[in-house]
């Protein structure tokens, strides 16, 4: 029960920071998106037991990054979202390259953190490439799909549009990363996908009140 409460608190805090970032403006939203992308990859190896299922702790960041992208497109336009996607991608590539550079230094005989850094930052080239590729493709899909929903619903019902776009994008994110990065490594790829999707759906559902609140909190910023 303790883990579930921490999980809910994690979602509430991250969604709250996202809403506050959106209130501060476009630049802060872009920074939030980029940092969420880096954190999702940094913490992906941390696992927990949630509802008797073993899952990663990074799904919250992946969902919030897409939600930040939706905020940008809703309140600042498609060009802002596209620019943010590119900036997030560059930050993610920079993090991956600098992690390798960091580990290339031979540790001092007095160093006590090298083994910990190695365990956290060492990823196979396949995992890194799968993560970066998935991030880029999913973000581009979300921009296009969210725009279609905007046109279809004539700019109304932002929480519904955000929820639908996140469901589609996170289904692609989970499936694509599982096959690119984990196929042939894990015992049952289908179980990995289903469990990850279950967690992401929980995150999307628990973030919904903040998305609804954004309409009143940020509505005056919209110029789409």
C-alpha cells in the first residue's frame, strides 16, 4: 500500500509542477518537457512492485512529457510544440552521449561513487538507440494526432483531446520501445507491454484533474 501511495503522490507532484510550468510560460514548459525526457531515461532501470506487478518508475515522466507537449500545442501553437520536440530530442541525445563520456574517465583511487554511476548510467547501445528513436517518433505522432483532434473538435474539450492523444502516443511508445529495445531479452514481450500500458493509463487517469484545471488556469494564454 505504501508504494501505491508514493506512486499517487509522484503523479500529483509531477502534474502540479507541469501546471505551474505552463503558468510560467512557453520556455518553462519546454524545459519541463526536456527534463522529463532525460529523467525518464535516467530512472528507467529503477523498478518497483505496484499492485503486485513489477514495473519501472519512469512511466510518470514519459506521460508528463507528452502532456507538456499537448499543453504547448494547445496554448502556444503547433510550431512551439515542434520546436519543443526538437529541443527535447537534442537534450536526450546530449544526455546519452555525456553519460558515456562521464563513464570514460578512469576513477581515482579515492573515488567511492564510480560503481554507482556505472550501474545507473551504463546502457547497451541498443537500449539507448531504442529510447531516442522512440522519443522522436512518438513526439512527432502526438503533434500530428493532437492537431487532428483540435480540428475535429474545433478546439474544444482539451482534457478529452489530451487524454486521447496520450493514450495513442503511449501505446506506440510502449510497443515500439519494447520491440526495439527489449525483444529477445525479456521472457514475454506481451506481458511487458501490457503491464507498462496499465501503469501509463493509471498515470493519465490520475493526471486528468490537472488537465481539466488547466482550462481555467491557462485558458487566457491560448492563441491557437
